[in-house]
């Protein structure tokens, strides 16, 4: 690919990985036109250094250690890293959306998951919730909506069934689904879903609560109408 294509590819991957670890990224505003440098080949792949990844959906989550975002990209491009397996894309995953469509998509999926675990989720999410600014692949501003709810737990068997149903639901969309269990006396279990354009949804269950949250796709919104 050309230098311009390589730069664009890097920025898109960087944005996707930053979306997996929401928070304040120092020096996030990388210029769209960057200066290239020539480096001597490394003697070995620098596969060192870890950080702790914690989603917005739970205070108790300390389970996933990974390399820093930039290192993951570089190592993967160099053949020194691995990426999560992704289900075959479908029309749902590939469809481009505006903010209103992205919000509706997320609320529809969110409601489906809530229906799989009936009970008091605390609040009803309004269909016209406002979003926050996010970064599009071309470095312009888009809009993204964030939701985070929790409720009392159900039996362990019911929560295991819930995770299985959520996995089945999202596998049909073509999104990437990751599941992990922390183990220990609180039987904490996670199902994380990663879709296009920074779509993230996480379900966490355990002894003390069920937590469901994440953010929609980042969609173009040049006038900030939905923020």
C-alpha cells in the first residue's frame, strides 16, 4: 500500500483499540498528516509491557492484560502478534449508519438482552438520549452514545444461560464475541461484543450484580445534532 493508505490503516486500527479501553488517552489528537521516519530493523520483536484493561460496565473487572494499543498494531503488522477471531461479516455488521440509526441499533439489542433477564433494571432508557463526540477514521468528529445499567443478580444457572443466549444473539450479527470467566467465589463472567465503528457492548454477571453497558458505533455528525 501507499504511505497514505498505511497511515490511514494505522489510525483506524488505533481508534478501534482505544474504543476497547474507554478513558482519557493522553495525546490522543494525532495529526492527520504525520512525519514518517526510517528505522533500522529490530533485532527481535519487542513483546514486552502490559496494561490493565477495565471496561465501563463494572468496577470489579481486572481480568484482561494486553499490550498497549500502538504495540498491538505494530506487532500484528509485523507478524508478531495475534488478533481475536472474528465471525464472518454480515449485512448488519457492514452497514454504514448515521447517529440515529446507530442509536436505534444499540437500543434494540440492549432491549433484547434485558428481556433475556427480566427484572428491575432501574431506569428506562429514553429513545432520544444524547451522545458524545467520538473520532472517525478521517480524524473528524462523530457522535457515539453510551449506556450503562445494572441490576440485582439471578441464580448462577440463569446467568450462565444468559451469557449463552447473548453469544448466540451477537454471533448472528457478524460481530466479534469474547467470553471469559474470572473464577473465584464470586463466579464473575464476562461476554464482550466488538462491532464496526467502535461498537462495544459488555455483559458482566457475578454474585452481586448484573451489569450491561457500552457504546454505539461512532457515526458521522458534522453539525453535532445528536450531541
